[in-house]
């Protein structure tokens, strides 16, 4: 496990399009189908990452709350399942059902979507407005495995609340921190261009 921070994709970046299989029901889902009327939260995550698992119950709770504000959540797993079988799509479905996800959990087998979003770690959070322009990319909160901070989702919730109220976002955004995305051989980013 390599501790990795977000690359911090530039604000106002347009959300890259995707069409991926939902690990929960095996249906294809596009970004346009997944987006919310007020905003869209894209989370890069996986089944086995201790950083994800530490936050997961609160992430699910937050997703339900922000849906009431018109912000839809979509999670994407891009890890190499050949070398990390715990992240296999069958186990994605199992985790989603066990934790009562109220959002799609998509599988990115080519890792092209993770590369397009410049995702670096799990979890990596991207909040887009109704025009699919990036307004927040940063941490969920201060909580990490093995620290004493409570899991609150405060940083992300503040950003979602600002979006729902039309309030300007904080310009100082702190990167998320987690395990590095498990890249397939040859897919490792060589330094993102943006």
C-alpha cells in the first residue's frame, strides 16, 4: 500500500465522459445518466483499500444526504483486478449490497476513466456542478486509519452544501489521501499533463 495524495485536477475542468458497467446490476451507465440536477460527486474507490473502508459507512450516509440536495453520487473502481482480486466486480456487487449503496458502483476495466480524471488514490473525490464543471477535489475529512479524528465527511459536506446554496467554494482545498490506484502494467501515469 503506497500512501498517495490526489493530483488535484484543476477547478473548472469539465467532467470527462464515461460509459461503464455498474457492478451492482451489470447495466451500462453513462455520466449523463448518472449526473444529478444540481451536481455530481464522482468517487474513485475500491473494495479492499483501508482508507476507503475507514470512511465507507459515512460516505454512504453522505451520499444519501446530498441526494436530497440534487447531488448524485457515482463510485468507480479502476484497480487492476488480475493482481488485486479483492476488487473484482463480483465483490463490488457484494460490498454495495452489504453496505446499502444508494449509488452506482462502476467498473473501469481499461483504467481509461481513471486516467481521464487524473485519479491517483482511493478514495479520490470530484464534485462537479450542474454544468459538470469541477468545483471541489479534495479530502473527505481529516480522518485516516490509525488517527484519532472522527469520520465526519466535513470537508466534502461543506463543499456540497456550498454547491447546493450557490455559495463560492473554498479556494484552499486539501488533497485526499489513500492507497494508490493499482495500475496495470503500462498504464501507470507518467505525470499528468494538466
